[in-house]
C-alpha cells in the first residue's frame, strides 16, 4: 500500500505543477520517476515517451499509466493515473465557475503571454535531457534530422512519423 501512495503522490505532484502539458511536463516527469524515485532508468523513460506519443491521450496520463503498471501492476497504474489527473480535475471544476468572468482580463492575457517563453524553455530542457541519455551515432543523427525535416515540412501525423522512424531504424540498424 505504501508504494501505491508514493505513486499517487509523485504523480499528484506532476499533475499539480506541470503547466503547459505535453512536452513541457517531461522535465518534471523525468525528475520524479527517474531521478527522485528511481522507478525507471533514463532509457526506459525515453521508451515510455515514445510509447506515450503513439497511444491516445495526454503524455502525462499515458506515462503515469505505464510507470504505475511497471511498479505495481494494474493497481499501480490506477493510483498513478488518478494522481496525475486529480489536481487538474479539482482546478478545472473550480475554475469553470470563474473562467467566463475573467476571459477578457488583460492581466490574465499578460500572464499567459509571459508563460509562453517559459514553456518553450521547458520543452527545450526536455529535449536536451532526452538527447544526453540517447544513443547517438551517425545513423541516429540521420534518422533524427530526417524526422525533424519531415515533421516541420509535412502535416504527417506524429504517430505515422514515429512509425517511419521505426522503419528507418530497422533499415539502418538491421542491415
């Protein structure tokens, strides 16, 4: 039971302090599940991010479900997932009442504009953190550059892009 509570609390912290969602959450997720709790290693974290991108739903919920399951099976995935959504659920339930009242507030608009650069910084931080623990050789740099160009120049869905990267990996590393 102690481990289930630890899972819930770790993912509650992730859910409570991760603004911007998606990739902006990665540094906090990594800090909690890899660095602070040692539930998975850096390589497994990168794998979970890839799997989370390929499955429906937000990356934090998918990560919570995967990590929770790895640590304590189905119950672990339930506790971790509930932890990551709990704060947002409460906040949205309360905020819904006031959101219409303040939607035209200049103060709110200014705050959101100020948050954008911070979110970009968090995304870059997540990229650098994932990159430093990745296996980099000429082939992986080629795949990365190709996928970067593909994602910037096309409207191909991210799942298909990840599948294309997998095929590139098979072609470059199996032959």
